C-alpha cells in the first residue's frame, strides 16, 4: 500500500511531493532521465518525506510549497545514498527490482547518484534559508561519514555494539533527524519543540534501521524487496551477529567470526541457527522497541502545545509502524 493510501490526510502533500520529485529529476541527458525514471518507478516507502510533512502539518504549517520541496530534497539525498550503496555493496536487488547498478552498470549508477545529490542541493538553495541549508549540508556530510564507518567495520568480527550504533546514527538516523527538524523549522517552532522533533526523528530512524537488520535474517525476499542475507554476504557485523559474538556458545561465536571475516557465500542457515539460539533477533527487536518508545516520548514533548488531530495521530503512529513492519 502506498503512503498516500495509508495516510489519506497527507495524500495531497505526498502526491504533490511525488510530482515535484518527478519534475525535478528531468534531464536533457537521456541516460540520466532513464535511470531517474527507473528509480522513481521502483517506489519506496517515502518515509523521510512522510516524516517531514507529518511534523510540519502536526505543528500547524500552512505555508507555500517549501514543505513539498524539502520533502523531495530529503528523498533525493536518501536515493543518492542508495545508488552509491548498491555499487559499494554490489547489490542486485532493491524494492523487489534489479538495482540501478545491476541494470545500467556501476559507472552510470554512481554518476546518476551524483546528479541526484546535486539536484537536491539546487532545490534546497531555492528555499533561500541558511538554517535549512546548514541542516541538510551537515546531514549529508554525516551520512557520508557513516558510510565510511560502515566500510571500516566490514569483515571485522570485533566490531562492538557501540561502533554499530554509531554507524546507524550517522548513516540512517541522521537524515530522519534532519527531516523531522526541517518540519519543525518550517513552522518556526520554539527551540524546545524543534529539538524534540529532531529527537523523534533520530530515535525513529534508529528503530527503523534496527528492524531492517533483523529482517535481513528473518524476512522474506519477496516481502522485504531485497535478498535476505545480503548483510552477511557483505561481511557487515550488524546487531544480530554482534549479539551472538558476546552471548553465543564458543562454537557459535567461531561460526559468526568466520562468516563475518569471509563474507560471500557462507552457510546462511547455520548462521541463522546461531542467531536464534542466542536470542539475538529478540534482543535486536527489543532494542528497536526501546527506540520506538523514546521516539514516542519525544513526540509527546513536541506536540505538547499543538492542536491534536489527524496529523498528530499520523506522526505518533510512525514508531509503531517502523517496528511492526515486515518489509
């Protein structure tokens, strides 16, 4: 189900954002347009634009099209990171379709990712607000640092929970945080409300990524839209593996150590067995639930003086949706 169908109150904003996304990706260079159309056609949850729009509306935003423009910008930043990620990770499937690099080649995917990044910065300049540009520029820089941190952790079985969480907060949660903060900034919200919005986004993004990492060992390829076990094949020490390394039996810890070090085509079923024996999926799910509750607490602070209504209800439903999803 599309976000506009799931949240009818936000449907006009989501549809306007989608139109802006399509218009803004237009290019006279045929290959750019072809790959851009391919990316847009693959859909996606649009959760970052949804977050920005729901924060803005819940806090009473009634302005011009800047909310649609900024919602498109955060989606473009996210899309550009995916294009580059899939090249680095040599991924072949995303959102149930072949990745852009698989279909068009690595050079084209990287260069179109650069195009999408630069288009995002063109659009944020059009808002003509230095604070907005600072938030988005800083977020983009932190995301890049997160990508490098993740690369450094690959094939390192000694990666601990603190290093893993730092990657999540840089690579994923930072853009959620920026989206929610921008929604509050559009309403000229007081500093305490803006910070609560940022905290809401940060915890929501952390919960979202934790669930993604759980689904890589418990999901179904058809449902999650990517190949299960991709993280293991890439040698990524995500939380389920890290938990086994500190709580599993000696044999299970050795199995996981070898799997992280070697990556590639490892014995996936044996690794899943070790994860389940160690209670590692339950541990990661509980951490996601804790982050979702922290997001709700920040949401209550953010909305304390706001008029309750359907937009507030949408916003407060997002933490639950993030942790209860199957894709």
